[in-house]
């Protein structure tokens, strides 16, 4: 009886629950990956992410050959189309068991429910695994058996669960057959051409090297350097995590091993907290499906009357707002497919509070550019910035981007990298070039008054209470 592992958001051999379970059966194992370009368009996937995923699906296919597991690429259009294609594949290849790790967006969950019904009807058993989080999704609950909607108590319970459960990694399976020839998916689907240059190296080994290098060299300073966009102070692991080349478990357990080796524990603890945030947002996605249906976590904020996007939205997307740190960040996103996390908060809050443009438009634009676009984290971050989400920034807390710039890019090094029009300004004026003197030619004046727009945003939130 042949076992099939359906790879999705888990493009790795190591620490893969579904793969390990399938290989334990001591029966022939096959693997598949379903390419669904139209669905990716509907989910606002970026060219950078599509190439990253296909690169790693091909690398996975190569890795599986040594285990005697042939990989097949199934081409569909949408999730609906993929169900019939998977059913046909199972019939044709005499598959009797299908194994996959769960995903938690509402469309993914509907797909998987329909897949189970379709495969049950032809006698194919479906085995699902909760693999995307450190603690199985849905297991971190309050004493009243309710999901957490605030991060801090969630993170305390999450750490307690880890101390009690002592999670371990699923072993890399041994060969289940003779070595086979690798199959590759060639080309880029229509509409995803011309991605930016690759941000990180391809493959599981590269992901693990990146993790080890970060923990060895930069993790100790992570708390102090993580907010400085001009400094190489982050892990740059997010593309691997977002697409399942690395698991949260692998990151946590490896970090804990490094904690046992001494060094700056505060930096490692701060980075570990980011893994907890990732689990938190995945749990929000699981317990509150509306957040993946373009709806606010806080229903009362649906009454906000957002401004018409128009030219201001286009200026924000292009990095031509006249606010240097915002423009530098947006140009980094457009040119590289990635943005520093502090800048994600600054640009999101500028869009939603100063321009008062619907967070959903910003969320979709980020997804359309990011190589690490991950629904749970992207939605959680946008709703936090817009004060519409769980554990959100209070509506009266509005970042001043100029102040943020002075604090986190004090010498203007990051701004100069992406906004060369301002390169000759001194370290003070580069943050607010409109404040005295002549603005360099070609650079716009601010499209909005920061102080007045902040007051207007606060008043609109206050009006919700009346």
C-alpha cells in the first residue's frame, strides 16, 4: 500500500511530522507538490515568494531521491481544481494513504475538508498532522479552555507548555527504497515573472547554516540591534520559516541549545519571543477564521470610514511620500522583496493612521511583494498597526515616523541607501528634509501633515465609542 506525502507549507525533510509518519509504515512512499498559480494570485503571492517556493520544492525533490521517495509536481489552477487532480493522482498511482501537515487559512481548511471527503469516497485514508507551530495549534488555552487574544499571557502559557512537554524534533527518516531520479518543476508561472534577486540561499542546508550563523554571531546582540535597519542585526530566517523550510521547533530547540552554552542570554530570549509571536498569530488564524477573510479582529472597527486610496496610496507604494524613512522602507520592499520588521510597523502605521487608508490594502500590497509573506504574521502585524486586531497598539499610539527615524537610523545610513536623493543632507535634516532649507530636487514634500493627521485618526477612533 503506497503512502503519499503531500508537501505544502513544509518544504523540508528534517522535523516533518507527516513525512516521518509516512516513512514509519515500511511501505513505498511517494511525494507530491501541487502548483496552483491562480490560487496564489488570489492570495496575493509575490513573484519573490513563488520563485522561493518552487526553488525549495525542487531542492526537496532532490533531497527525497536519496530516501527512495519520488516527487511529483501536479499542476492545477486553484484549490478547487487541485482536489480533482490529487484524486486522479491517487487513483493512477494506487495510493492508499495520504499524509499532510495542516494549514490554517480559511481557504486551506476548506480545501482540506473537501479533500478528505473526496479521498474517503475512493477508499484513500487521510492522515493530518498539526506541525506548523511549536505547541500543536489549539493546545494553548486559558484556564476556561478559551483561546488567548492577548500575547503576554499566551506567551507565558506557551513557555510553560514547552517546559512541561519538552518538545523534540521528528527524526529525518531513513531510506524507504532505492534511490530515484529527481524531478524538477521548470519555469515560472504566468504573472510571477521578474522577481527581485534572491535574498537568501536555497535549500534546507542553507537554512540551517543561516540559523547557526545567526545564533553563533548575532543572537547575543539581537535585543540591541534588531530595530536598526542599517545594521545586519536580524536572523533573516523569515523566508525559510514562512515557507516551512525551517520549523519553529527547529529554531526554538537550537536556540535553547545555544542558551545552554552561555553568552548573552537576553538577546536569545528576545529572539525566542519572536517564535512565540509566530505561534500566537497562527493560533489567532485558527481560532478566529474571520481574520483571513478580510475582516477585522475587533468587529467595532469595521465601522471606520477609511479615506479613498487615490494618489496617496500610490505614493506610499512607490516610496514617494516625502517622509524619508517610509520611502526608504517601501523602496527596500519593492527592490528586495523583504522589509526590516521595525520598518514594517512604521510604514503600516503611517498608511493606516496618517493617511488613514484601509489596512487591508496595505496587507495585500505587502503580500504581493514579500518573499516571506505569511498570512498569519502579515495579517497580525497589519491589524496591530491599524489598532483593529488582537493585542493591537492602542488607537492613540501613533508612531511619528520622523522620530522613529531619528531613533533607529540616527546617522541616516539606511535612508541614504534607498533614497539617494537625500544622500548629501546632514544627519539631522535627512530625517525631516522639509524642516528648514531647500528640499533636494526630485524629492517630494510630505503628502500629509504628521501632527494633524495623527489628531484626525485618533478622533475617528474615539468616535467609534459614541
